[in-house]
C-alpha cells in the first residue's frame, strides 16, 4: 500500500517558507510502474501485417492504414521488421499529403495560389505540444487562418526568445486580432510540475508552472482530489500565461492604438472534445498589471494637432534606445 508523505522540493524547484506548507501533499513515497499493453497476436503482426506494409509501401496506388503497433510489440520485432515498419510509418505521411493536396485542389482549384500569396491570420494560437490537440481541427480553421505556437504546457516566458519572437511577429507584422492561450486538462507538463523532484533539464521550464502553484498555493492546497487540483492548476496556468502575453510591449502598444489583439484563455477537455472559455478579461487584466508593466509610451499633442509618441519607436520589452532625430 502506498503511504502519502510530504516531499521536499528539488533544489531547482520551489521552497515553502514554513514546514507547515506543502506543495503537493499526496505524492506517494513510491510510484508503481505502469504495465505494458498486452500483445495481441504478435506472430500475425510481425508476419502478415508487415508483408502488407512492404507491399503498400511499394505500390503508389494503395493506401496504407495507420500503424497500430504498441511500443511492446515494436520492442519484440526483429530488426528487419522494425525497418519495414518505420518505412511504412514514414511513407504514409507522403501518401496522406498527396491525397490532401488532391482533395484541396478539387474543392478549390485556386487554393494553392491563394496560400502562396501570403498569410493574413486572425488568430495567434499558443498551445501545448500535446499531439492530441490540433488547433485548426478542433476550431474548424483553414490553413492561413491561425498562426500557431506550441510548447510544453503552453507557457509564455519572457526569457524564451521563441515565444517572444512569435508574439512580436504575430502582433506587429501579421496584425492578429486575437491571441489565444489554450491549455488542456490532464496536461503532462502540469502533472510533472506537481511532482516535487529533480526532473533534469525540465527543471527550468517546469519552474514556471511551479511558480504559478506558489502564487495560488492556498486555493490549490484546499483541493483534496489530486486530479481536480491538477485541472485547476491547468486553468490557473492558462490565466497566468495570458498575463504574460499582455505584459509584452507589442501587445500593449497595438491594443492602445488599434483595440486589438484581445487575449483569451481557453482549456480543451479530452472527455468531450470541447473548449472551455475561462473568460479572461483583457482590459481588466491590462489595468491590473500596468502599474508595473505599463510599456505604452504617452502621446502628446503635436503642433499640427495630431498625437505622436514622446520618443520614437522602441524595440522590445528590454527598452531599445530611441532613434536619433
């Protein structure tokens, strides 16, 4: 029987200010190893199935079915069979691509001419890297309608040049109207952050989520059920990442000038495939943070009566020096 006990934080994690506070009070002392899936007819899979794999890989007119082998089944295959399996799982993407391109052209002969001309997306989507959440498919968007950025646990970190560059380009150049931060229940990154132990190279990344827990520790510690606590942390993490998006100078300046982009926080639920709107209030959140993070330069009346900035354009949050006049 597993006995719950309080675990200390890893060196790179968070440290409670007093012994009475706990980050995750119900982490077991040991974790049972998950059983591997049972093998179903391994002989048939490694024989007849892979014979068909080799056949369909060499026949351009046949459509290969998606691979359905478990990690355990692959582990027990011979080297030759693994090579055949990998060839099939690679080649089927090109077959799918050819079928997709043909379908798109049949539906709209000018489709590829249109997308070749450039992109003008309405949305910037900041989501989790989880393979089960394809942004365009769950929202019904077509190619060119959403600019996509994904990482583990949909984080927006001001020291991450990847996400900061995506936001900068999406706002200043693509002029997106909406920025959506979308998490999902059952997030592995959230679960890992709730496990107070050393996770190697993941520590710096997960620390951002652990900081969200620290900010909302009282609320989260009051939730006894670990699944529900994790789901609530998913929501709180999305809200905090919306905060981080609004802190960006490009977002603040564009909103002051154009009234967009508007930042939204959503969560995807695997149980029913539906998105939950967390009702993030962009303007209220902006007002709350601008006491410290007000990066919009004040405007003054020029002699001609129009408004201009007191200084010329600044670059990013770090504050590039103004251009010489």
